[in-house]
C-alpha cells in the first residue's frame, strides 16, 4: 500500500478501485500477526472526517471492500505523515481506531459502515465504549505491525 495513493483518493486524484488495487496484497498474516506493507509518502497531509466519509461512501457503493477499511485505518494511525486535529477530529480518531481493530471494536459490515458515516457526519453522537472486561488468563487475539517502505 502506498500512502500517496490514499492521499490521492482523498484529493480526488485516485478512484476507490485504484485504492482497492493498491491495498490488495499489502497485508501478510501468520497466526495472530498481520504485517501491513506501507510505502511512506514524503509530505504531511491533513485528513478530515469528510475524507473518511468518502471512504464509507466507496464501501457502501460497492467500489471498495469493507475489509479494506482495516488496512486504511491502521495505515492512517501508524503513519508519520497523515495527521488530523485531535481537538476537532476526536470522532475521526475513534472511527479510525475502530477500523484498525474490528475484532475488538465494531465489525466492518455494511450496517456498521453506515453507522461510521453517521458518526463522522455528526448525524449521531459517537457512542461511549464500555471498558474491556479483564479476562483471567486472556490471550492476545491479534497483532498488527507496519512494514515500512520509503518512497524514492
């Protein structure tokens, strides 16, 4: 996956289909460990809730697989080059976190993508989350790591 392609999608210079093709094959899994191969871009780019709504719209129209939101959410959170204003974009930060770990947050289903969209549009308040219950002898269920590639 190339951060530049994601940026191009946000700017309207790349389609959802181009973004999906770029994401394809960027995740390798071995047991509970996933590694996302990401080529960093060189400049900083500010992401807004409206841009995340475009991703939801692409999923809801069938142009982007919902599962790709996991890779996108992780890439945005792990990036040194994508940023957002934490004071005004708290909902965006929460939704990206939800996308990056659907196994512990919300599943990446069409119904939840509609909810993410409503939260990002501030049509509904982002719900309070219950603290995770501590399970004695609990196990790690997944680990996601960034495998960086630098752009030339």
